[in-house]
C-alpha cells in the first residue's frame, strides 16, 4: 500500500450510528431541497446554466488558492453514479483514475473526468473500496450478493481475482487487505437460514483459497467493523466496544479489550501502535499486548474525530474545532491550531495531503466542504464548497497531483 494508506481503518458495513443519523437528517433535508437538487443535476446533464466547465490546466500555485483566500476553481466537475454514506473508503484515486462507490461502479480519468470504464452492479452500495499492495487490485464484495469477493484492475475494470468463502456463509465483506491476503467477515448461516454468529477469515490474494477462518465470540456483530493490517497483526474495532488484534498468519487472537467508548469511525496503526479516538481521549496501544503507550485529551465536553496519518504525522480535529498535528510514536504535539474555530468552519473528519497543503473533508454542507490547511502550521488557507446544499458528507482522495472532492453525486477535481 502507498504511504499513509495502510494505517487507515476500513469499514466493513455501513450501518453505523453516524450513518443512521446522517441518513435521517438527509431525508428531512431532501424534502426541502428536492426541486433544487434535481435542477442542478438536470443542468449538468443538459449543458445549461451552471454546466460542467471544460478541463483546465493546473498551475503550480493553484493549491494556495487565490490572493483573496478563495478556493481555486475546479479543473473539472462531473455528475456521477455515487452512492456513498460518508466513509473514507468510498472514494479512491489510483492508476490514473478516480472511483466512487456506486452503481454502476465507474472509473473516471483523473486528468479529464472522462469515463474510463463502468461496471453495473459492481459493488454493494456503500461498500469499502479496498486497494491491494501498490494499488494493483481493487477488492469488492460482489454487487450480485452471491457470496463472491472479486478483485479488479483499477485502470481497466477487468476482473483479475475471485474467491468464494463457502455456501455456509452469507454476505462476506472484505474489511482489510495486505500484500498476501484479503480479510473478510461473513455471517454463519444456521439450518433455518438465520444467523447469530459471524466468522473472520483470510483469503489468499493470489489463489483465492481460504488461508484460515475463526469464529468470533457470540454476541459480536458483522456490522460496524473497522479494520487495518500492520505486519503480522490484523486489528479491528466494532460497535460492541471491542478492540481486537489477531495474528495474520493463523487468525488466532493475540489480545482483545474493551474500549471506554464505542468507536464508530476509523482508527490508525503506526509501526507497533494502534491509535484509537475514544470520545475526549485519543489513546495509543501496543499492538503486541494492548498496553497503553500514550494518550491525549481534548477540552472538556469535546470529542475527537477520525485520525489520519500522512508522512509520519497524525492529523486529527475535535468537536471544539481544534486541529492537531501529533507525533504518532509519542503523542507529542507538533502543532495545534484554532484556525477552524476562528473562521467558524466545520470540523474535518478525513484528510489527504499534497505538498505543503493538508485537505480536510467535513460532514454535511453548512460551513463545510474541503478545507485547505497549511500542513506545517494548521493555518486555514481556503475552503471549497460547491454550494449545492446537498446533505451528503464530503469525501476526498488524491493521486498526488489533484485532489478529488466528492459531494453527493458531484465529483470535483481540484488542483493539488
């Protein structure tokens, strides 16, 4: 995996508390916005007022925005088939294309926005888009709900790998991947067709054969699992406040412990640590035995959002609109910024970095969008918002040259 990607938790299911609240709010918002949103999509489709501008050439200075602090104009904007729920693994940029979870699953050319390939029923709506080592394979749960896990070449959309866990299991979902294995969670079917337990398994990423499988404890759920792989450790959290580490070679549990707060979003791993936000505290545990190595506390009545590690720096915001850069080995502060609070800006929950600029994607639309932040100081440079009023959360991805910002069904390519 590319640097900064392997440490991100990956969502196995899309029924998190955050998502339920988001969808409930979205239903109310859509009632008020229905006609306006339809009009926007019609304009994009017909080329009327507000239609997609032609691609333009990026300038080396584009990432800094305009002199008055406004965001740069998109290189291109496209209407997509995206069906996302705001999780970080629903938008990826790799091999010259950008792909958003949806039906059909479509890959757009990163430079022009032109469609490269399309795959009807290619992915389960809201499913994670998992990239193998070097981005060579995109792993998906089959959109046909036939029990298959399939690998595709991102640049062409051609199938390159397929595996089937077995008829006794239902809805296997890939949750993590490393250089040799794809890790899935699936329901164990009872004789009457019901399911009360689930299994975690490893599939060989060359042959598709089962490497190992382990039944999880009774009472655990298939839903709400976030996972990441670091060397010999497979790490995951769930809605039952479990933080669990397994051996990637055997599947045997190395250790498990209860977290103080339910983890609804991704965590990160770095070297020999797993770092998990738990309400007001950000805690780092040793992968080998679960012992706590450091912790950072936010202000009273504030909670940490999802962390991201980029270029060996951990970036995280809290609900009080404080943004932090932290040394992940020690938890020591690199810098702390109140620029978001000063600007009345919404809190980012996903980050990518291009050069000296950190790009943060926020929930929902009001005072949000994609923030461009100075990666060395935390200063807010500008905020991009398409002003569509769409209730969906923003998602960001980068190919190292451009930043792709997805908002509902609109995908924007911003100069990096």
